[in-house]
């Protein structure tokens, strides 16, 4: 349904991924309370555990997130690699902050669809 709030929203923010033996910078391209989508020059195999560090506005401030997740899907996007990283052990405070960001993005989307007489 077109007017229903989305559970996953698009964004374009910096993210740093830390694995056991390497780190990589990338772009956070989508966010949900279950995980994130990242495009990066460096990839990781499905099943790889990563620490993900990024900043989003939540509760009227910019908040730094340091979340742990597992790569669930991976595919090439041109010369870069898209990774979907599913969070593990997300604490309630982080979940609420992610949901606040998602709600904010949904409000913006709905506001841009309104027509005025």
C-alpha cells in the first residue's frame, strides 16, 4: 500500500565497517530496525560478522550507532558491493532510536506527497 509507513527507509550517510581483520568505509543506503544496507568498495562474505558505526538523527539530536551484525546478502553494484547486514543483539534504546529515524523519514515522505488546494 502506497500510504503505509515503510519499515525500511532509504538514506545516504557514511558508515564504517569493522571486521576481525579489516575495516572499510562505505555508504549507508537503507535502514530498518532489523538491519542496514551498505555500499562499499570492499566486500565481505555472507556470514561475516561486522561492527557497524554510523550516525543518524534520532530524538532531535545526531546519535552515533555502534551495532554488531552479520552479512546476510551480498551483490555487486557496478564497481562496488552492496551488503545487507542484519543486526544481532540490538538493545531497546538502539531499536527505539532507529525507529525514530524511520518514523522521521516516513513523515518527510508523506509530507512531500501532500497536495494543497
